[in-house]
């Protein structure tokens, strides 16, 4: 895929980068009196509160079952109750430090073949993906990549407004907007990242959690994210959304309803990623 440079029940807490992850990844390390901002969200937690972080990490299972929600029959529509169950079904968990770069797993993960974008849609987001679950994966990744690359609060709101159907959480409470706000608050205290800060995201893996008929699906993408503020940092970040095919516009959009349980953020290709059920991203034309 060619990337540009780059319902509502009691609302569950969908913390941006899971709060702890944001702190660790945004990584403020103090060394010789110099505060070095490492990246998008997880090093400060360990640097500032190592004992608390180590305790929470030790309580998290190193491995957990891959979600058991079946993909379902693409021809059968079960309705809102089924969709809520798919969205709220538990997902695998991972150690907080699993987002960091590490050696690849000794067991090769399954692959998922994702089609390429064929055109540019609203808010300059790549689109043209087919009406398949894999197409929804490609569309969500395109949305995430654009938002992370820009790191601009206004742009995140514009993307949500252009790509979300009515009935969702709204631009201000969208997890990606919250990620942008948290990143900017920790790095520049402005509404957009300065020219000296760069964020690059690349889709590396994905999961299809469940479907309802052929026009609704919960998909998750795992992004390899590199941020440069005063120093480089890299992490893996997982993001899930309900997606719905909007036939009148011929594109996948973020579906209404409570945001789904989020997939674990792990370093792509690592043992933790394999254990969490992440399938390695393969572009359709590569096979």
C-alpha cells in the first residue's frame, strides 16, 4: 500500500495509549539534568515510577488467549446485540514493555492480505478499499497513519468528522484525537506538532475480530510507530474500531456504537505479537 508521507451503554474507559502506555511511550527520561522526550507514549511511566510500573507489569499475564469471537457468516446479519458482544469481547493482554522493539518471534505469525488504496478520499485519506473485512483493515490503517503523521488536533477532528458515521463518541472523545492531545501536551504544549518533531507510522499487522453480515466488522491494526522529538523512539501500537460499509459513498467508515475493547500494543513480529493473535500485514500485490 502506498501511504502518503507518511450503543452507547455506560462508556468504557478507552484511555489514549492506555494512559500508562502513553506515559512510557512519550518517554520523558531525565539524564544529566536534560529532559529527553523519546516518542509517542511509554517511557516516562518506567522512568518516573519504575516500582509501580514493574508491579503492574508483573500482574499482567505474559500471554493470554487470542480472542475467541468467531469471524461469523458474511451473509448473516445478527444486529446490534451481536455487534456489541463482538466489540466488548475481551482481547489478549500483553506486558507493558512489549511495545518496545525486540527480537522477532521464533514462530512465524499467520499473514493477512490487505488490498491497496486506489484513490484519495475526504480529508486527504487514502481510500478505494473493497467491501471486505480486509478492505476495512486497510481503511482503518490509512486513517490512523494520516492522524499520527500530522499530530494536529484540528486535523484529527476533521478526519473523524469525515470518516465516522453519526452515533459514535464524537471527534473530541475519539481515541486517536486523545492520543494527539496527549502527545502534544507532553512534547510541545501546542495544537500541532512543531516542524522539528516527526511521527511516522507504518501498518505491520492486523486482526479481524468479528463481523456482522458483509457490511459491518471490528478490525484492529498494529502500527510500527517512530517518533523523533529530541531523540528517536519506536513502539508498536494497536488500535481497534467498529467499521461499517457505507454503500452510498462506497467506502468503509467508523461505525456508531461504544468503542471496542482495544487489542494489545506489541512490537510487530515479536513473540508477544504472535501470542496476541496479530497477523503479519501483507500487501495484496506482494503475493
